[in-house]
C-alpha cells in the first residue's frame, strides 16, 4: 500500500465513492491506496478529481526530500504555450471579470476617504485615465458613511466606474459599505482574527475547529449581504498580514497564504455564494508567484474556477516598482493566469494605469496568439519553491593567458552590448560599465558589468581601441565577438559567439585550439540540432529569439531548452538575450524584460541577462539589468526598498518621505528598508526587510528591526535621522562616496583647515585595506574547503584557502599556519568585519579565536586635476624619487615622514600606498601637493601640440609629440623650444600641406 502526505486543505479529496481512505492528524491528511508511478526520477501520486471530468491532479514532493505533496503539473492550462485559464465570470457592478473578458485594470485612491470631494476628484481622474475598477480604503464608520456620498456624487457626474471597499479589522464596517459599493475586499488574515503578534501558538484539533467556527460566525453576515445586494467580493490574502493561527499551523509561507484564503472561500461556497475572486499578494515577486501557482493548483484539484486578481504589493516607485510588478504579474500572465491586475506604485494612483495597460496588453497578446513551442515533457522545473539551477561557471584551464573566472557572476551576470564608438573614449566606457578607475585603469566593482558583446571588432591597427579591450580582459571582463569578426580581425583572448548554422558547417574549427565558445540558441530547434552542443566545451549559452517573433514564446522556448539541458546532464550557464527594436518605450522595455526574463529567473532558470537597445541610454540598460536580477532575489547591488503604494490609511506623505529616505540610504547594497504608511501590512510585509519605517500615529513614526518594533512615536522630522542611526547601531552603515570631502577631512584631522579649496575637493579615496589576523593554531585547509560554501582551495596555484565575502566585499586568504590576510575592503571597519565573518565560519569547525587584527597596508588614489612635469619633479628630488619612463610610466616618490610611497603620473593621478593609518594618507597628500603644483605643466606646450596635431595628425607623430617631454626632458632644459613648437612647427606643417596636397594625403594616411 502506497501512501502520500497531502495538506489538510485538500478537503475535496474524499474516499466515499472510491477506494481512497484517509485519516486526519494534526498537520496532514494521510492518503492511502494512491496509484503511484514513475515519471523520470520522480515518484508521482495521481488522484482523480472528485468532480466529474477527466482532469487528473499529479502530486509530487514540493522539494527533494519534502514530505509535502503538491500538484505537479496542473497549475496552468498548458506548460508549452500561453492559454488563459478558464474561469467563471464575476460581475463587479457593470464590469465583468473572467477568462471570457479582457484583463481588467484597477488602482486605489490615496486621499482621506472622509474628504468626499477630494476622493471623488481622484476617482474621476483615475477613470479618465482608463481604469476599470477603483478601490477605496474604508477603515471606520465615518469613512463608511462618506462612501454613500462618494457613490452618489460620482453617479451624478455620470461616472459609473465600480467601487471596491478595502476592509481590514472591521466586519461591521464591511456590512455597512456593502449597501453602496460594488465589491468588498476582505483580508483573511485580519477580518476575523486579531492583528498578528508573530507568536508561535499551539493548537489542538478542537481549538483549531473552534477558530474556524468563529471565522464563519463573523464572516457569514457579510456573505449573506453581498448575496442580497448582488455585490462581488475579493478574498485577498497578503503575505504580510497572515494571522498567528495560520503562521503557527502552516508557517509564513505560500501554503499558509492559500489556506488562509480557502478558509473563507469554503464559507462562501457553503452559503452558495460564488461571485468572488482570489488574490495572493506579496512584496517579494518570487513568493507571490509561488502562492498564486499553489492556489490555482489546488483549485484544479478542487474543481474550482474563480478568477484571479494579480499584484505585487509594496513594489515601490519608478523603475524599481515597475520591474517588480512585471516580474510577478508578467510571469503569471505568461502562464495564462490572471483576470484583473494592479501595479502598486508609490506614486499618484493615476500613474499606475499606464504600466497596468502595458502589462495587460502583453498578457492578452500572448494568450490571443497562444504563443508557445511544440509540446514537450517537463520534469526538472520547480513550480512551487525556488530552487536555482546554477550553471557551471567558467574555470581556468592550463595554458589560459587571462583569468576567465570573472566573466560570469555566481549570483547572476549582466552582459552589455558595446559599440566601436564607445571604444574611442575608454574612460567613459569604463565608467558606463560601472568599473572603478584607478590611475585610468578599470577594475571591477560590486555592480560592474561582467562581460560585453562586441558585434564589430576594431581594425587590427586601431591600437587605442584594442588597448581598451585588453585592459577589460585583464580584469576578467569577458569580451564576446562573432565568429566572422574573430576570424578576420582576431582579438587575443576574446570569447567567440557562434550559432547552430556555424556549428553545423564546422566553421568554428577554424579558430585556434582553446578558444572559448559562446553558443546562441533559440530553444525551439529540433533536438538533433541541439545535440551539436553536447560535443563542445561551451563557456555559456545565449538564449536568443528575435523580438519580432509572434507565435514562438520566449519563455516557453527557454523552458524547453532547460529541459533538454537537464535531460542530457549539461550544466552550461544560460544567459537570456533580448534585442529590443529601436523606438521602444522605456516602460515597455522594462516590462518586457521583467516578464520574459523574470518569468524564468523566478523559477531558478538562468544565470544572467543581456539586454540590447541601441537607441536607449547605456546606463539605463545597465541599471535595468541589475534591477531585474535584484527583483528576482539573485544579485543584490543596491539598497532594497519595500515601499507601500499609499492609501487613505497612510499617516504621512509617503512619496516625499520615501524620496528623503532613498536620497540618504541608496548607497547601502545588501540593506533592505521597508517604508510603510500604516500598520496594516507593516510588520508582516517587512519580513524580508532589515529595517522598517512605519506610520504609527499622525505625525509619529515607529522604527522596526525585522518584525520587532524598537522605537515608538518618533517625531516625523527626526525619524529619518533616527532610522540612519538605527542602521549604524546595527553595523550596516557605510558613509556615501562624498563629492565634496572637505568637511570629512576637517573632522578626521581634528578640525584642521585646508587653505587650498582645490586640494580639499581632491582628497585621496581609499581603494583597498589589507589586514592580517593570527588564529594562533594550525588549520586543516581541506576541511575548511569542504565545509565552507564560499571557499576555494587549489594548492597547485596557491598554498591558502581563498574565501570571499559579499558584505562587505572582500577576499580573505587563509593559511595552514593559522595566519589570515584580508584584502579588498574599503575601510578599516569593513576589513575587520570581513575577517570576523570568515573567522566565524572557521570557529564552527572547532578552531581557535579571532586575535591580533592588524592593518598592514592602505592603498588610496587621487587626481590633482592638472598635468605634472615628472622630469622636473625627479630632477629636483633625486634622493627620494625614481623615474624610468622606459620601464614604468609613473614616478616613484618615497616619503620618510610619514613612511609612504606615492606613484605619480604625468596626467596628475596619484596612487598612495604603504600607510598603516588613514591620517598618514592625508598627511602625505598635504606634503606632496605643493611640490606637484610647483611642477605643473604650463598650457603652452598643450596648445602647441594640439595645434600641430590638428594640421598634422598621423598617430605616430602624435605619440612622439605627446611623449617627448616625458622621455627627454627637453622642455625643462630648453624652455625656448616652446616658442619654436608653438609657431614655427605649425606654420611649416601648414605651408607644406597647402603647397603639396599629395604630401598631406600621404602624411595623414600613411599609418593605415
């Protein structure tokens, strides 16, 4: 006899007329005599629906080893194409909701409901923008009375848009407003239960049944009244407001959200009331998608067909809010789920309508065309819990000239397309890629692009562009270029993009052995074509479908590709590649990317993305890419905000306060801050947040850490500063990069004054702090590598374990002797924190304690913003300088007090190293700055060279003129050369060019 554990909510599965038998325990219904069969490697239970029909619910463990069985496949109409789920029609006033009707658009007012005229005006603006339904908060009797006036005023003005009453904690108010509004939204978490205290409660089965009886007693009058007046209802669960009873029984989980709604739905069905819809909202798009899928899967089992209202609550504002909503809502629309939607933004309610329409149009178009691929069997995707498929990141191979391990990021990669024009200005390109610049050289940072796609390579003789690419490759940024470009204009160490046609023809075999391959696939190719990649050593796959494809669904084609990879044991990283057409609206780009890429990443399918839009700002595309990864809970590169959209309950100006908080805290990657207008969803929705800013009373703010309130009734004008102090108290604060560092300098130097304002604004910035720790015992490096997830150990390359921390971003080398070296931190505090994090990991294995922490070196850089005559500086200070331009372009300046070494470059850039204290760096800069000013290059030579080159431009000549001063020191010895170069040489060039045009042509083009 086979048995399987099924949640108690599967009440429709009974055994009265079949051979099924079950017994109920505290947590589960035990189902026995289930027919079981094997599908791939997963054992599946099949339970026939209790309603007439041929539908079969296939159950499997929610995750590997889990005792919880969930429906395997039937959470949507089709897994290989977009087909709208069939639902009944629910009437909300004169608006019909259901699968036979368009996806309806709605929003919510933000004015105080008691202010009738303001609310009426707001509803009218929303209706004029094209909304189908408007929701209004109704928190008390006064607001309920005002609802009658609001409805009457709108009718008199010929506005018949349906109105929805938003109810929390107030059953009596719901009864009152049901007499005038068209729909009632009830929150199962707080309609009959008290506000959650996040306490773990112990229930007997009898106690639990009594709670359900109480809910039925409170809820029944509202159901009866809705039946009497023909009203609709939304049973709207919020992840942030589940009751203590539900969380104690099912956990703070999608399963708890579904069961909370089903308790109320069963009462409606018992009373023969069916004019209702469901919603499962959460601020986390991944949780939201899982909850809706689980809800629909259970409805399939139960034989229910109620419509769905979709939304990501507390999504935030601007592009962040639109991206989160696109990820959550767009994912479900691609599966044919959703009949009405709201995009919750911390903006004016009418601003929500446009992104709503764009999302609805995207979903309706996919369903109308039934976009998809040929049928395929799906065995590897996890529908109800997030399990990421992590592709094998590139590894180093013997003979590699550069480090390929950084071309993809373990938490999700961002790739960008770069043009030849951008290569002409390397420093601007580096900044656009979000790389750090140290003496003009790029280095990767927290949110730096991982690899670039270069569709055209620069000519072989374009030394400047190729040098820019070499510098990117040297810092482990991948450069991908098409096969045809690499064969005709080879770029050393580039990765080569090939398609299936080139693989079939064998053209890739013309490449040198060891060349890294990037393969572009559509996902809908015949399996025999996909088999070509089995025999290849592929660095990554690009999943690419032309944007103009009408019948093929990008999401379903990618799912088919991942099934193929899973079936064949291929663990290649997959990058989602979308090339948008010119002229696409920015919101359409965000929503399309969030829908088509987010729908895959929320299922753990994919290792990054490459978005191309030639007419869009490069920084916008980069930020959109990183926002998408963060919205899918993958790569965290900036402060995360959970910000409610505001409503009539909001106790402060949410948009203004949100902007203030963002302005002061946006530089804290890894920190999550919730900004909530009131307490209704506050503590629960802040489950994912580190810190919370919640309206507690008019003019008063409560501050939270997680779900726990730590400060109450703070005056609003002081609340933002109190939040920052709270972040500091918990060790999560870092100072923002200051544009004007003068105040900080004065503070660090005890109020010392810097007379030169330019010097104050170019204070050195610390780039790296190197510290050491002595654990005082021998370490087993192999054991550390096995037990620590973020550890690497390759004794052939380095006799130490490499351990990396994300917050703060640093690298720690751990030696068998018990010594540790920490590098990469940006401050002394960050260096110590990173070292302590690694030590905590080691301590769990039974090794010694953290001690003897020392700062060994601090490296900083600066730019004095004027060119320097290095020859003069070296000639004047021979005892402490070293300058050999043939070997190294910079001048080494060794300072005795403080004991610091400076690298000085002709461009004015400085690197300061050797400091043990921050004060030493600033003192050294103060000492060197006057000396550098003394040897500032005059503008005479610059004008001379510029004028000469404008008339006589060959690159070789340009190189000689711009470098003569550095190599020979002629100007320092013979100042009269300035006159000759400024007047005589340009005049001679002009005369020759005028008299001999052919000579001018040859001079300008000889280098080609």
